[in-house]
C-alpha cells in the first residue's frame, strides 16, 4: 500500500490550492487526502470554535478512509493543528511534515511571546483588507516582496479569512498543551521554512529540534510564508518528503 498522507492547510489558501503542487509532484507515489479547516465550514467561525474540533475532524477523515496510521502534512495554521495532533495522538502518525507552522502549541518562550503579542496588538481592531495586509506584512522580513492580491472582486471563500484568522489566533491561545509530550514521538519529522520569513520561524525550528528526537530542518532561499505554493513544494522539497515517508514506511 502506498503512503497515505493527510494534508492540512493554513488560514489563507484552501487545501486544494495550497497542496496542488505537492499533489502534482508526488504523483502516484503516495495518496494525499486534503483536509480543509473546520473554522471555514460556515460563513462565520462557529461559536466556541476550538482546536479540539480540528483534531476530531482529522480523526474523522482518517477513520472514513480506514487509516489507523498515516503521514501528516501541515502548513501555517495547519502546522499548529498538526503539532497538536502529534502530541495528543502520536500512535496514529507515521511521520510529520511542517512548513512554517503558525505557532507551536503550549507555553510560549519569552521570545515567542514578544512576537505574538506584537502581532496581536497590530491586528487589534483591524478588519478586511487592513487586517490581511498587516497579517501578511508582519510575518515576513523587512524588505521582502509580497505579491499583491489578485485583481477583481474577493471570492466568498476569501471573505471568510479575516474572521477565521482571528478565531484561529484566539483558539491557539486557549488551547492547553504540554510541549514535553513531543519528546516521546517515535516518528520522523520534517520542518521547512524560508529565509525571507520573520526570524520567528527560525526560532520555532530550534525549539522543535530540542523536542523531537528525529527531525530534519531545511531552510529555503528566496522563500517566505506567502509565496505561491509552487515555490514552497518544489521538486527538492517534495523529494525530501517522499524520502521521509518511504523511510517511515520501512
């Protein structure tokens, strides 16, 4: 049986858009199952939305496919959710692949706290385009070029994003997690990030490298958090993921 992979996107692009280059480059080597975020299941985030809802939904997708174990791929907000899943359901994972998780669940270090307090402060009170432009600008290095949004009217799906991102940030803060549980992980981990992203991504890589026993960290040149997906899931990146999946399967 070929590797079975569940892919969880971030808070901006839906899974089909985020992971299209990965699907195309993996081809028949693995079977990828896309899992959009529950926070976008309705026009507005559900009342009382929590990270537990996202974890249960991954369980539900895996169960519906008959998967007792699988590989998990997470980007940005989906990276936070994937780390939470890894700590609470480690026996279901064969491997974990992350690209720039939005945050590591659990108690923040002083350096992490300083960054996220700054980000929340700058987003407070903003709506719509102002919210999104600030959200993007504060997560790349100064001077990094961020492509403008496509011209034309904003799709109904993208109109959900500011409220969904705000709900995710609140859910991250509310989620109770013990980072030390990650030390017991028996599966390999891949962590990728871009050299044009905020240095906070490098900080998180160091934190996870001290927690996971089997982790490979890769920095990609000329890449930041918001480049098109094909610039993230390059041939080299996908080859690294396939190598990890094959090693985990064997």
